[in-house]
């Protein structure tokens, strides 16, 4: 009888300790550094080596769009705010430059023939 | 104009053979001037095509890697060989077949304008129209092949990814759903990056092509205007020669425009194919 009571007491003690532990241990966790979409995208950029691709892009189209910084352009494309104005200005500049060039060539040949 | 003045002077000469020789010398002088300009333009078109192919060979592996990151493994495996083959094929076809045809056609056109008896106008027209037909067929084949292959593989990719996500969410206890959501976030970010890289690629393709296209359009306009202005005063052969050069520049413009449109459409389709796979989620 006394032995059973001692076992029961031990059980009650263990259960009460467990209840105390469960009550006092915090059931939530706080992240120290939140992982955002930008962090994921930046890590993907690094792993794919986008920097080298952007260098190549700059090399190929430097004649037409010399003003465009492709790193910034990529960031704006990710956020969905593409700067169309710079592109339009670049194309208009080329049209203007080429038109003036054509007129100069025609004038040069005209003057050459007039002189000869 | 100068040719017409000289022609009227030489016609005043009594000796017909001298006047004819003088006429041909003038004609050859004009042809030489036009040809020096034409050689520069041909080199410019060749350089642009080579730059386009070179850049697309850089762009496609990055896009394919990003497509794989979005989980579209079958699409990536199917598209990469097709794309790389077609891009290289088109580059070689234009540089080694189409541009020489244009050169031959131009030479025949110039010769047929000099000679009175030998007429090769029909052959020139045949070469020009065959260039346009070849380009049209290649463009249609490329777009249709890419669309069909892409639409089939993207459906398979979408369903596979959805099944995998459902299995992970159901069978992994406690963290299964969190894991599925985390994978979805990473895939979504990869998709955003892929679309952004595709847009940068399209802008660079435009940047490579825009200068030669504008240059060719202006030259074509200049030659047609020149022919129209010279018609009342100049010899008919000179007017036809200027028109012939305008037609040649038109064909070169068509080549460059169709290739740039082909690469832009190709890049857009690659972006779109993997996006449609994501729709199944």
C-alpha cells in the first residue's frame, strides 16, 4: 500500500515537473535575420554569375545604348519598372546621328564632284 | 547629275566609239563609288549577325539554367539543343549562303544595267525573291518548332512539379507544407530573375540590330530618292542602277529585320514556355 502510494507520488511529481517545463518554455521563436525575396534573388544572381552576362551585354550593345547601366536595368526589370525613356532616347539619338551622317556623306561627294 | 552633263558633252562628239568609251568610264566610276559603300554595308551586316549569334550563345545557357531552377527540367533539356542548333544554323546560313546570294544578285544586276544585249534582270529578281523565301521558311520553322515543343514540355513540367509538391506536403510530417511553400518561393524568385534576364537580352538584341537597321533604311531611302531625282536628267541605266542598289539594301534590311525579330521572338517564347509551366501550380 505504502509502496503504491510512493510510485503514485513519483508519477505526480514527474507530471507536475513536465507541466511546469511546458508552461515556462517559450513556444515561439524569433528569426534574427529575415530572408526576403531580394535576398533569394541576389543569391541566385551570384550562383548563376549574372555579372559576367551583364558585362557581355554591355560589350555587345555599347554602340547603341551607351547610357544604360545593365545592372540597374536588371534590378528595375525585376521590380517591373523598366526605364523606357532611356531606350527611346537611345534609339532617337541613333536615328539623328545616322541621318546627319548620311547628309554629310551626300554633301561630301557633292563637293568632291563640284571641285573635280 | 554629273554623269548626265558629261553624257550630253560626249554625245556631241563626232566619234561614236569615243563617246561610248567615255560613257562606260563614267558608269564604272559611279559603280565603283557605290560598291565601296556597299562592301562596308555587307561587312556591317555580317558583323551584326555574328554579334547576334555570339550574344545569343551567351544568353541561352543562362536562360536555360534559370528555367531549370524554376523546375522546368524537361523544357530545359528539350529547348537547349534546338535553340543552340537553330541559332548557329541561322548565323551560318546567312553568312555563308544568303549574303553571297545577295552579292551575286547585285553583281548580276549591275552587269545587266551595263550591257544592252545581255539581260540578267530576271535572274536578279529570282535570287532576291529566293532570299526572302528562305528567310520566311526558316522563320516559320523556328517559331513553330519552338512553340510546339515548348507547349508540350511545359505542360509535363507543370504537372510533374505540382505532383511533387503535393507529395512533399502530404507525406513529410509537420514541415511538409512549410517545405512546399519555401520551394514555391524560391521557384517564384527564379522565375522573376529569368524574366528580367530575358528582358535584358531582348534590349541587347535591339541594341545590336538597331544601328545597322537604321543605317540600311536611310541608305535605301537615299538611293530611291536619288533615282527619283535623277530620272528627269540622268541616263535610264543610271536610274535603274540606283534602283537596283535600293532593292539590294531593301533585301539586306529584310535579312537583318527578320533575324532580329526571330531572336526576339525566340527569347520571348523561351520566357513564356517556362512561365506557362508555373501556371499549373
